[in-house]
C-alpha cells in the first residue's frame, strides 16, 4: 500500500484530490452559512403563497458576493496546487509573498534535472487554511446585506473564527511537519483578503469609519511596491526582524472582530481605531523603506 504521507511527483492525476478537498471545504463552509442566512432573510413583502420559495434581495446579494470571493479563492488555490510541497533549498521562500512559483523541474549540477515532488493530498493544515478563506468569503456576502438584529453577530463570528484559525493552521503544519509553499501562499493571500473584506463590511454596516481602509490599502500598496521593484530588477531586501509585527497583526484581528460585533458603540470604535491603526501604518512604512534599502 502506498504511503500517502510521502511526497509524490506532481501530475494532473495527483492534483485532482487536493482540488476535490479544497472545493468540498469551501462548499460546506459557504453552504452551511447560506442555509442560515436564507432562513433569516426570507422575503416578507411578497404574497404568502410565494414566501416559502422566495428569498430576499439581501440574500441574492449575499450569495453573489460570497460566491464570487469563494470562486476566486478556489482559483488561486488551484493555480498554486503544484506548490503543495515542502520548501526547497533552491529558492522557495515561504515567507516571501513575491517568491516566484517554481516549475516542475529544478536544475541540479548544471545539466541534470529532478522533478519537484508534491503531496498527493491537500493536508490538514492547508485544509484549515482553505476553511479560513471560506469563512472570509461568507463574510464578504454581508457587504450586500442590510444590517438586521437576527444576523448582527454573524460577521463578527465569521471573522473571529477565521482569525483564530490563522494560529491553528501554522501550528498544525509545524507539529505534523507538513509546512508547504502552498500553505504559505494561501496564508498570506487569505490574511490580506480578510484585512480587506472585514473592514469593508464593518464600514458599510456603520461600525467603522471609512478612513480605516487605510490599513488594507497600505498593505496592498506595500505588495505592489515590492512587486514593482522585483519587475524592475531593483534590490529587495528581506524584512527586518520585528518583535511587534505579529502582535500588531493579532491586535488588528481582535479589534476588527470587536468592531464587527454589535456590543460597542461606533463612537468608541472610532476612538479605538486611531490608536490601533497608527502603529500598523508606521510599521508598514518602516518595512517598505527597509526592503527598498532606504534605511
């Protein structure tokens, strides 16, 4: 019997199982939430004979937005499935979001090539990361939903759960010795996506000031600047060590979770947002100056 924990050569056949797993995780996560939202947002303005089968415009908007984000996440996952292998010593950099995806072969000793080996299955750590993405996709749907008492806690619970799983997937990968380039790519992509979707929902629901979008905008500008330097062949230095970068990210996740909840007034959230946002913006600016070798 084949040892399914041992990496095997990448092929279309072996990419099929991770695709099925990732798709199932997303469909289940989005589907369960969709059933609950549908039950809460049924149309009440239509005749009774249609009430059982008609869903509100809110739900239509919810399913469209959630579906678009979920499909985009699956596309990104499928695109990078060949990276479902441990980091190599020849250039895979799981910490660098700009690291280029290697091809199916690596050059060795000049004239010999060896195929990159990839896991046959998606793996539990990566499945948890995909589940995080699915939670953020379901959260995105609430950008098109009118706030209602019956669903007031859902955005906070979805983002809070997705943020908590951010610590679970990495711990699982280290414990099971299953760290992969794919996992690092998905983790970075879904972190950035969550930092964009959650504030947008909170702003549209009147629970965060619009200027809080400076956080995701600055984050994406950082990545664009980094990519621009790579394309132009300019020097891109590693991120400097920091004892505050990770705690600040955790603080942002906790604050956004709180802002999405209905228990704190918008005025208090706005005051807290200033204190929470300023340090993160300073760190982004400092880090960009560091990787661009300006400091």
